[in-house]
C-alpha cells in the first residue's frame, strides 16, 4: 500500500516494475532463502507499523489496482481475502480438479493456456533444482 505517510522504504523489484508484475509469486534461482524470508519479514514489519500508525480510513494508493485510490480498510480487507483464499494453497488443488482459477468455478483465465502453465512449471522446477530442492 502506498500512503503519503507510509510509503514502503525500499524498492520491491519485480513489483515496482510494471513489466515484472505477477512474476514474483515464486522464488527465482538467484534468490536465497534468507533473502526471501528477510524481505518477507521487512514487509510484514512495515505493514504492522502502518496498521498501528494510521487510522482505518487513512488514504492510500495501490497503483496497479483498477481503482488505485483506497483506504487502509480496503487494503486490509483485500489482504484478508487473499490470505484466506490462498491459505494452504487450496486454490491450487481446486485448479487441478477442473482447471478453473479465481474465486469461482466460472472464472477461467483465458490468458493462461496449457503452454503457459507448462512453461511456468518448467521455470519453477528449474529454479528449485538450481537451489537444491
């Protein structure tokens, strides 16, 4: 979340670059476990401080959202929804059942065909093997 008072203090490569957005959902072969967990810890500490420091209706900006001008409340509801949806990666199991993605069975993602998923799987496996997993 971006706010006049609580802008994240460091660049988040692959997220700040619009061409890289959406590629940060897994570790690359060039990232160490320590880098990933340290970045995660810094972001959650920043988030905790933001929640404590700002009023629930504090304005913010999430430039990649369709309606980028938001309130802290909107961001918290979004994160709660995302966390509950992805907890335990139950959505992955659901996708394996019928190929549907999103929050409902009738929400296929037409941009991601079988070739996309094959290439994505190969990329993730390559990164995992490079790191010894």
